[in-house]
């Protein structure tokens, strides 16, 4: 069982601006983000530095995609009122933290992160034997740790990066969270909570350390989060004291897996830019309709009179997402008996997709018409992100001997 010091009320995630977003992103990542923003304090950012690690020869790709990416997020229903949206490179503290973490980051550990070799193989046309690319997961760790996030929504491929982030946090706390007189200081801090909370803290701590009661650990975290009279330093001590060793300066996050999107590409393979089979988030309606009409179906249906099998048809995958049971029954019956043609079958889908796109386009419209709105959202977001990041950095600098004045 992994012991976490995470206080899962803060969520952080980033997306690389390397192309326009498509329905795969929408039904996978973005809907997940939209749901999370109601439950947690969310920080979502454009990972432009991460994009540069692979696209350093194509800066235009990055600058062209940032604005549209944020508009796509807003179109998907991200609420800029409750969620902090920002651009990584506008919060330079991420780079500072990444540099500081690099001081104790073993080179061999980074070389063994699976994506390092995998991506080099996959993107052979790019030279990825660079310091920037090797440091990709460490920069990602900094992105997360700087907000002391508890939860990081990511796809399966990113899980090794979150594991590395956890290791970095543990190592940091081990190196810099130890202090002389730790236990005494923790005991003094307990008293500062007041009688009732102090008693509660002690009994929850005992329940965890003696019986391994993880529920008690979680309750103790919540108790600490609610304390108004404790300094940050004391809180870190008491988080650390629950589990042993030293202060918890950087928090170990957990991955929250994003379920893979079920939207197939237009050719039935996974929807992906590299297969050229995507439907963009705010596509032109006429183009969309034309594309859907031309979309391949069960190859057995050569003539209108040939029956088919929905299971062998990418169009059916779309029905599973967009159509109700009645329509689906109509498709199954009509397809297997050649009672309907493929164009008939696509009719309700074209309607549903146009409707969805219309909603997305409507939500995006004010931002498309007035880019100043997006700029304001981003600039507020960067300011808010920097406040939180700066607070962590003050601690980090101090603990790493950089608090000279
Ligand atoms: N590496 C992530 C991806 O390719 C993007 C990313 C950068 C990220 N920094 C992050 C995701 C921090 C979560 C948290 O998808
Ligand atoms: Fe596919 Fe529908 Fe044609 Fe059947 S009728 S092959 S499900 S498009």
C-alpha cells in the first residue's frame, strides 16, 4: 500500500500545444477536466515548454496553437471563473523548480523513464538526444509539485511520470525536510492546534502508526487542512509527523487515470492527428457533413442490398456514443437486414455531431470574436498560479540554502 501525503483537493494538469484538439481529446481529457472542476480547485495549463522539447525546430506550431487550445477548453465547458487557466512559460517558477530538482536527480533514473526511449524511437525524424527532452519528466514533476497538487488527471502513458514525481517529492522531503529537534517541534505544533484538535490529531496518528488505519490518516490530513492557526512550517511538520521522518514540503500526487476516449477515428482506428482521421473540436459544418458521408462502413455492404454487421463498422462506434437505444435498435435491425442504407444510418449521427459542434462553437464564439477576453483569462490565471507557485518556491529556496539576504 502506498502511503500518500496528498491532500487531494488540488488538481493540476497540462496539455502540449502541438496541434488542434479533436473529438478524441474532447470525449477523453476535456470532459474529465470539466467534471473535476466542480469537485476540486483546478489548475490547467498550456505546456508550451513541454511542446518545445520535441518541437524546438517548429516554434510556429506552438505559437499558433496556444490561443486555439485555450478556446477549445472554454468551448468544452471549462469555467474560467472557478478554474485557473495559464501558460507554463508565463510562470517561470516551474523552470526554477525544475532546475533545483535537477541538482539531486540521478541521470540514470531519467534515462530509464519509458517515454524517453519510446518517443525517440517513434519520432525518429527529430533529434531527441537533448538535455531538454531528457528532463521532460522532471519539468513535469516541477509543474505538479509546485502547486502541491494531490491529483493529476492523465492518460495511461503518463503514469510513469507521476511515479517519478512521487519519488522526487519523497527524495526532496528526505533531503530537506529533516531538521534538528523535529519531534519536539512537532509536539509544540500539536499543542498550538488547541485541545480538541490536538487530541483528535494524536488519536488519529496512533490509529495510523499502530494499526495502519489509512482512513485515520486521511482524516488527519483533513483535520490539518482545516487548521487556521498553524504556520505553513508547522503544517508540514504535522503532515510529516503522521507518517514518520520529517516535514512534508512537497506533496506526493496521485494519478487520476483518464479513461481512453471511445471515439474512433474516421477510419475506425484510434482518433489521432498522426493517422489523419480526426474530427476537430470546432470543425466547419459543411466539411464535417461531407467527411461523415464519405466515412467508410462495413466493407461487406458493397451494394445497398447487401446486409452488414454493425460490429464491423466504425459508424456503429459513433452510434454507441451519440445515439439512444431506439436509434441503435433501428441501426442493428436495418443494417443486418439491409433494410436501411449506410447514408440513412449516418443521418442521425450527422445531426448529433452537428448539434454538438454547434454547442462548442457557440461557447467559443465570444472568445473568437474578442481575443482580448482570452488574454484576460490567461493573465488572471498566470497571476493566480504565480501566487501559489511563489509560496512553494519560497519554502524550497529556503530549504535548499538559497535564502540569503
Ligand atoms: N506530459 C503531459 C502530456 O504529454 C503534459 C503535461 C506537462 C502534464 N506537464 C504536466 C500533465 C503536468 C499533467 C501534469 O500529456
Ligand atoms: Fe455501418 Fe450503419 Fe452501414 Fe451498418 S448500416 S454498415 S452500421 S453505416
